[in-house]
C-alpha cells in the first residue's frame, strides 16, 4: 500500500495522519494519531479512520523530550509495527512569508528561508520546522512538502494586503498575509459539492477554535481575511488578543518597562479569552462558568465576530452565505446561536433544531442568508498537495528519461 504521511507539529505535540494513495492519486485516510505531552507526560495515541484504537502508550519523560524525538517514536511505530513506509511527508507550516504562495518541495535552502519567519509565528514556525529538519537529516531521500497557512490568501489585491506604511517595508514582506489558509482552501473546495448554490458567490467562513479568524471568499477565492502580518490580528482567540492598537504595544514597552520578549509572550500566551476571563481559554469552560468575567469574554468573542462579519461583507460588497468551521464553529451550537443573533441585520435566521444537531445547513428556509456548518480537513489538503507535487515530480522525471 502506497501512503502519504501528514505531520502537524506543535510545541508539546506532534499530530500525524496516514493516507493511502492509489495510482490515480485518490486518497483514503487510514489512521490518525498524535504524540502529546512532549517533555512532561509523553503519550502515543492512534486510531484507524473508523475510530478503532490502534495504540495508547505512555512513555517516560526522558524518552520524548522534544519534537524530533516524538516524530521518531511515531515513525518507528508506523514502520516497525504497521509496516508503513510513506512515499512522502506533507507538513503544515504556518508562515510562508512573501516567498511562498503555494506548497513547495523541501530542501535545506527552503528550511533556511522559512526560519526567517519564526519571529512572525513564534507559537508555530519553529515547531513546524523541527520534524522537517529531523527527516532531512535522517532520511534525506524522503520527499517532503511544506504546505503554508498563508498561501491561500496570497492572491489578495495589494490594497487588501498593504498597511499604510512606507512601501519599502511592504517590499521587505511587512504586509497582511492571513492564516488558516489550509482550512479555508478545504472549505472552498467542499462548497461546490455541499452547497453548490452558493459556491460561486460571496461567502464568509468563520474558522473558530483556539486560534480564530474569518475569511471572505468570492467564487472560492480568498479576497480578505481578519488576520494580518502575524496570527495575533483579527478576532480574540484562546490566548491571543486579536485586533490591537499598536499604541498598546508601545505602552507596554515604554510605560510598563516590558522587554520585546516579554511583550511577545504576553500577547501570544496571556491575552484573548484567557486574559479577559482571568481563568480559562477553553470556550466549553467559559460557557458553563458563573463568573461574570467568563461571561464577558464570551460576549466579547461573539461581538467581535459580528463586527468582522460586517467588515468582510463590505469587502465582498454583499453576502450570499456564511459558514462555520473548526472546533468551536463545528461543535458549539450555543456560540453559533449568539453569532446568528448578531447577524440578523444581514438577514440570518437560524433553525434551532438543525443548529442543535450540528446539521450541514442550520439556517431557516426563509433565512435571507443560508448558514452552514462544514467540518474542516486541513490534513487532507496537505495530503492532496503532497501527492500533487510528488506526481508532478515523477512525471517530469519520466519525461526526462524518455527524452
């Protein structure tokens, strides 16, 4: 069985999936798993696509102290126990910067260029690159593909991507990139099948999870996003503040005496829902809490989504559909209800029963704007991009041999 390995590495976990691929490049998910608790309480968990448990093993802390060690454990398990040796590996990389507008085959030069963007995605980039560098060192002949969360947004008009700062900074790469692109790309590809009546129109997609953003699609193409230069911008998130006056950063440095490193840690780890509530960044906990600060954090989250819906509808010059996706968007009918109330001015009217059961279409038949819940699948997008590049490379190699 030919397979593709998809890797999504974070600071304390490495998530992975295996897809079988046939001669026509069709993909079938075989299993998914993760190694979490890196450096604290390491554990390997994996299930078949059907949900059947394949592995659930704890390891001593010294056995898995970092991301490369976690990848080594997962790779060994796949190779030695399941006899799976992938044809190629696809990786999620958060920031592609100005250099990469589409997935790319990885070599040492690509890694070096991507390392330049670590300060722009400190929660992700270094950890995304760690397994790539490990595989380059240990399996240099294994094809690897980097798939970027910024790439889907790179066709924005310059007026949407620019800040009102000197143009030389834009040329250096200081611009609005947008993120969660793999998720939005999946939704854009799913719409013609799941909601063909609106797929070619003006659609707002709300990717709501611990990281949250919104995207304006016109005919399946991203034209505007709530996120910008970094993944701090836009909506309030689990621990990130979202839209923030730059003067606040200056105040933290000049009046509060915080160093740049302290400001970075503060903005990425201590703000958002966690900062507003003073207790938690987990929406499930906040929704059931009786603490007024928790209630306020939820209210703020919903309020800002309503504001940005107006912003994106203006960019689209109208609206034909609204889509919820990602952890909160797919699973919290309570949050969707509150957002639906905020969007009544746009013509949104939710069906209480359909919303409660997380149906595909959760708006009433007489709603002016149809509203959908579509589970995202970033891993499948990565697998598709990896297979596409792999098959293209094989085709070029065969052509060269034939000539």
